C-alpha cells in the first residue's frame, strides 16, 4: 500500500475509532452515560416521530403539522391546568377531547376536500395547517412560557447517580416507559383490531378501501385523533422538560432524521430509528464535536440518516415500494 | 343638478382635504419598533416590546410626546429572524414625516446586517447591551451605539465576580470556567474576551456550543459533568436557558456557580424551571421590580386608560424594564438632539448627534422616575458604550423574584479596550473606513 494510503487510514482511525477506544477504556462510566442518555433522548424523538408514522401509514400524508400538534396539545393542557386550576387527571382527558375535536375539524375543513389529490397537495395543506394551529394556540393561550407539572419526576435518578455514578434523567426514563407502552398499544391496534386493519387498507389504496365499504372520512378522523393523542404525550414529555412554549413545535425537526432512518411507515422503525439517532448524535457531539468546533448533533443526525438512505432508501423498516412500469 | 352635486361635493371636500393636510403636516417623531411577538423567541420579545411601547405611550399621553412633539411608534414583526429584520428596516426607514429616527434591532444578527446601512441612510442604531461589541469605538462606527455595556464588559465582570467569590483574582489560577453558548453570532461574542482573560488570570476556559433552539442539550451537560468546571457561564436565549438550568440542576451543578448573560436572566428563564432555578445568577444593567415612580406613572397614564401594550401585572418584570430603559435612552437622545439643533423636527442624523452627546445623570434618572434604577450613562464621540458597568442579580424561587446581589462592577478595561481597538481597526481596514478624529475626552 502506498504511504499516502497508510496515512489516510491512520488519520481515519485517529478520528473515527481512537477517541472511542481511549474514552471507553479511560472513562467507561462516562461512555455508558453517553450511550444511555443517547438512547433516552432517542426515545423522546421517537415520541414525536410516532405521530408522523401513524398519519403517513394510514393516509400517505406527511403531516408537517405534527410538531405543532404537540405544542397545541401542550398549550391546552397547561391552559386548563394553570389558567383554570383543573387537576391533571381531568385536564388530560379534556385535552384528548380537544385533539379529537381538532381531528374532526381537520377532516371536515381540509382533508375531505382533498381526497385523491396528489400527496404533495396534502403535504402543502398540512403546512398551512401548522400555521393555523400555531396561530390559534397563540390567540387562545398567548406566547408565554408555561410551566407544565403533571407530577412526572424530574432531575437525576438518585440511585443510579449515588450508587453507580451514572447520570440518568428521570423524565427521559419515564418517557421510555411511556413510549414502550404506546408502541405495544399501537401495534396491537394496527394488527388486531378491525379499525386498525381498515387503517392499513386505506393506506394501501384509498379507492380500493372505499370500494369495500371503508369510510375514508371516519378513518381519517380516527387516525388524526390517535396522532393527536400521541402528540399530547410528546407535548407532555417535552413540555415537562422545557416548559410549554412555541419552540416546542421545532421538535419536529428532531423527528425527521428518525423517520428517514426508521422508515415512514413503521412504528418499530420510529423507535429503533430514534435510538440510533439519539446515540449517534450524542457520541458525535461529545467525541467529534470538539474537533470541528462543536454543536454538530443536529446536522449529524441528518447525515447519519442520509448515510442509511444510501443503502436502504425506504428506511430500516420501511416498506419496499415496487412499481411496475 | 349635476352642478349642484359637484358644488356640494367641492364644498365638503375642501375642508376635509385641508383637515387631512393639517393632520399630515403635524410633525411626528417616527420610532420603529422591531418586535418579535411570534416565533420561538416570542416569550422574550413580547415583554421588551411592551415596555418600549408603554413608555412611548406614556410620553404621548402625559407630555404630548417629546418636548410636545408626538411620537409615532411603528411596530414591525421580525420573529427574531435576521432576514425579516432587514425587511422591517427597509420598509420602515422612510416612514413619514420624520423618517425613522433610530433603530433598536433587538437581535445581534439583525444588528450586524444593519451596521453598513446605518451610515448610508444616516439613521443611528442603538443595540443596547448586544450586537457588535467593537462598535463601542465611535470613531469607526459613528452611527452604532451599544451602551450601557457590552458583552465583553459583561464577560470580564463575570470573571471579576468569580475572582471575588474565590478570594481574589490570583485564586482563579488553575480553576476551570465553562461557557455554554447559543451557537450564533450573539453566543460567540464573549469567547475572545474570555480567552484573553483566561491567559491573563491562568484559568482554564472551556467553550461549549448549543445549537438553535436548544431544546436538547444532553451532550453539552454530559461534558460539563465530565469536565467538572468550577463555574459555568451561559450566553443563551429562549428555550435554551430553561433547558440549561434544568440540566444543570439535574447533574447537581451548584446553581449559585451558574451565571447567565443578561439575556438569560429574566422571569421567563427561571419560572418554568420551578425550584431548580433557585440561586441561579445573571448579569444585568438595571434593577428588577416595579417599585419606581415611573411604573406608577405608566399604570396611571397608560393602563388606567386602557392603552397598555400588555398585562398590567407584568409591569416590572426584567425584560419589561429592559424595554422601558431602552425607550428612555432613545427618547432622551431625541430630546438631546432637539436641544442641540434647536428644533423639534429632528431626523435620524440629528438623533445620532443626540446619542453621541447623551448624558443621563443620576439626577435626570430620578426626574424620569427611575432613581437608582441603572447607572448613569455619558456617551462621547470616541466611546459609544459609556460606563460598561454590570451588576449581578440572583433568583429566589420561593419569593419568585430577582434581587441585585452586587454593585455595578467595572469591566477589565485593559483587556476589553485592547480587544475593542483591535477588532474595530480590523473592521475599518476590511471596509476601507478611515476612522474619524474624536476629541480626547
């Protein structure tokens, strides 16, 4: 091998491999912390990605408004709790009702008029919807940062920190448990219920589903309602962490690489994608970030997702689309 | 019939036209307000805009404007977006009758874009405690003002404060001080100063960027946990601040060793984090609270008449007061411009003179209803920053209030002034600017 080839390999090794070998050997606890934190952060991204997957899976629509729906749900929840003094156990079902009503309105005012339109038209409609929901939320509840406290524990998990010396965030641990529960419920819903099967039929072919008597409108209301409830869960987790505020809608940007990697139609894909992105971006930020000035985790997540795309264009768990010409 | 209709129309139209002409002839002082009431940073933009608007309304309602000439406040929404901010500037700069008199971009990014335009359009810019620090050099930046203190002043005051807490500046040797910063032009401003100060005092400096908007900072705080710095400073904005405070509390970083820039020290940053924020500190250049005579005037003349820009209960919050002091600086500069040029019909170029001759003494602050609210400010041709002094405040989560915990401290002029000179001269060279001569004060 020529000398320049050896040098190139050595440089690549020094950049990509050596930091981990040294860090894992010198600071194994720190390395474990990064991986655990990455996994848990990934679950938080997955919670947002799940909403996208649900709607895409059932209607072929990429719902640009999913991040805003998390904000919208969070605004209503904090509004009910903080402005009207309603306890969390009642405010949460009330917010679910709001999200179901919103889904019904979206179907009535937007989707109903766009049946059989090109996917790009539906996507553009959700883009407009994002702005409408954000504006309505602002009008009703104002732009202030709102404290959200429904009793989810926050801070470090004391036992892990004091006994093992590993830092694990309690909110994220709770999110992981909630996400696991959500995935089980959603998987059961899609695989074993009549409505779930109807949702999958609609996703495969609108017109074929209509021809066998499936009501497209009802299905859309159901799927947008479920996505609204998932958005509420995401809003609660992220809102507990940072307060409910308008930047919450930007968490959608964190879900996009997860979707690209996991596939737009797979619920397990959203979870696995989230875990890979979470760990990948944390490792990149801590070990490679300092070399290039830091703050690389946002774009690194997209780069990682794009790298996966080269080998699996449909994502890790996405359905392979074969079209006959 | 046709003639009678025409004559009637003429008879009624002429007085209306005259009245209209009389209205447009009345001189008004156009002050654009580049607000951000929407977008991810709206929670911070709204109180600043409200404080600014309320003070202008107060002057119009109570005094008929400035020296009797009414103020025309022209609001434009930037959403804290640089491109939108520049559009706002272009759309409002020619507003009749006076044209824009002065701009407060409320964003370092927008300020950087407007710096070259200001001199061409002869409209001064006041980037109060933000923007390009080296604009302090008035001989290179005649139209840019950044009083009462800059980010570099603030960074050096923080180091001085940390030195005091550690038992003297010599005690900084071997200490580790981290900066968690918004990965933007704004967030990067203090880095150079802190690097210089670390060389001077022998502490280790660690800079950790956080990308916009800053909702996810786990990697940053894991690094803090590994590095175990003695102190952490933050140059954050918006949601980044709340998340950082939560993360710091989670890794059990002592909150009284965590100091935020003055844009990371408002109620918005600490209230949503609950008890976690107790003891957190931040820089400031004015007092918090609503116990000043000016606030009472605002309530009487603005809110009691239903003309308030926001909620009365939020008067006196940190960012509201920042909007108020910004309005005070602007209007006092316009008053000064009127004095200098002997006319109320001032334009941007005159207000620049007013800003450069501004002398806001303790007595004048007391007259305005703000005794001991902030430090006196005196601007000169060469020095567009003025006093450069910064105080620290601390959050009491139980009492839900900020309290000043230090005097206004002098920046390390030796380090800061040298950096300002170096940076402004480099800017002048890059842009072929010949610095103007300023009389030595």
